[in-house]
């Protein structure tokens, strides 16, 4: 029999041809760089489990944002380490809180960079949980007041996007109502809509100093075994007013990203979290994998699954490679 007429390898013969027919595109503008801001001046403290990432004082944070902008990165998301913590998470919604001051500094010094703020309480509570603890559990409805106050304070400071990550029921609606009531109708809500109770968050908890002091977060973050529930969570957040939805983590939940992309016609983000980052870096340092190749391959996989943009600690590395 003659050889089949179709030879897919014809379209792989050179990088120029491969680039011409490439289905999934990756660009620096599709990446968001997570940053950790802390008190002090001149502070650039490397995070042990996340090499190349730092706790940064505001002056150093502004420099990092300038570099991100120069690389064409789409934006940054800020996580705050307050001067002190308490049971009421007051640092999360204080007008002079660490994130609020950081946003004002970025907006006054770095033009045209999208600034996203994480809206949660775990970095600010003395117990490390994401809301008000009553009788050993996080009180959902009481926590909504804290989240709404935090989002308004971030918007007042100049944040373009507020991103609730707590997984309380009804928080998107509460935040949207508070933003609108205070005149911030243009502030975007990026909801951590499907955030799983994942083992991949370990290095982040070192970075943000936010490990819970008792128990865990499985009563409010999602069970990793559930997929239909994720679609329900996403649908509820969109109904409550979310402008953008997110799946977190990314690589272990590519199926959720794909299902969300197929079902919902809104912008979709994915978070390549700290554990994903640290595993790649550790394996590369041991010579087991090609670091740069794996960085681009994993980010491309997340885009291929359906994410419009990606929050990733590899944002600067990927931007330089691209």
C-alpha cells in the first residue's frame, strides 16, 4: 500500500514552521507576578522554600514593579505581611495597612501596571485562619464584613482589581455591593472561585507567614476530589458579580480549567502556586529537568487548558525567555 497522504511531521520540520502553526500562544502580558510586601525599608528577604522570591519592603516592591513593567508582564498581585496581627484581622482593612500603602506607592511611581490585591485575612489574623473564628470555626457571615472593608480600602488606595481568596460563601456579592456603595463601580473583582484545599500551598505559607495555628482550611476551601462543585462555585460567583474567575492550583486541576473554559464565557485565570514553583526549581537544581523548558511547557499547558492569564512566580523568568 502507498504511504498515507497525511504526514503531520511536515508541520514540525523547523522552528519557523512550528511557530507558524502553533495553536497556543504565550506572552508576558498574560502573566501576573505575585509579590509579598513587608514593613521596613531596604528589605529584600529571600523566601527559603521559593528561591528567587522575596519579602519586600515598599521601596523594594516599587523597584520590582518597575522591572515587571519593563518586561511587559501583565500585572502584579500583592500579599501583605503586617506589622502586627490580631484576632480581628484589623491590618487587612486599615487605611494605612501594608497593602494599602504599597498600592499607593506603586500607583504613584509605576504607570500602566495592573495592580491586583489579594483580599483575605489569613496573613492578618493571629490564628492564621481566613476569617472570624467563633467556637473553633470560621464564621462565614461575620467574615464578609471584613472582606468587604478590605476590598474598599484597597480600591480607595488605587487597586485596579481586588481578588477575594477566602472561599467564604457570598463574599463576591458582599464585596460588589460595598464597592458600588462607596463609588468604586469600576473596580474589577477577580474571584478565586474554585480554590482547592491543596497540599501545594506549603511554600506560600512560609512566604506570607500565614499558616493556621490550629486545624486546617478544609471547611471552607474545596475538596480536591470534586469537579462539579467547582462549576457550581464559579457559577455562583459570576451570579454575584465576579468579573473574572480563577482556578487554584493550576497544574493539578487542568481538567477544572478546561471545564470552566467550556462552560463560562468570562475571563478565566489560573494560579500556578508556590508548591508547583518550588518543585520545578528543586528538580532543576538537582539536574533532573531542564528548568527553562519546563517553565514554558507548564505555562503553555495551563494556557492550552483554557486560562486567559496565569498568576505565576515564574512571570519574570518566562517573560525573559519569551
